C-alpha cells in the first residue's frame, strides 16, 4: 500500500468544483481546503507506485486544477522489489532523482 500527500491548487472560485471532483476519485480523500488560496490537501491510497502515479495523473487533468504535486510519500509492505526507478519517474530527471548519499 502506498500513501501520498498531494497538494492540489485551483482558482479559488473553482475550488468547490475541484473538491467535488477529487472526492469522486477512488482512493482519494480530501483532508483540508483553503477557499482563499484555492489550495487543497488530499491523501491518496494506492496498491503500488504505478497505481499511485496514474492516480496523480488523473488529478492533474481534472477540470480547473492548476497544479497537483506529491509532497509526501509512504510505502507500506510493497511486495514488489524495484531495481530502478519506474520509467515515469526516470523521465522526470533531477526532480525525482535519488540523493547521492542514499545511493549504494
């Protein structure tokens, strides 16, 4: 199971629509929203990293979403071992690189 904290930003006047759209997505729970800034905090639960990335992509293309970025990530009991970053993260370059002190 993977848990992600995601910051979603919309125009303040469209925030209610975005919150409704987010709440309709499977595995997404809206935790907090700020009507003045259009910021929304959601927690996403996914079975693995691939499902997690696909869900973030779904959030990013929702109508009236300006930005959606993962700000927290937790992996619990992921049975699959990864030899390298998934291709989706490799393509992100430096934004998703493994810090040198954590590399073997």
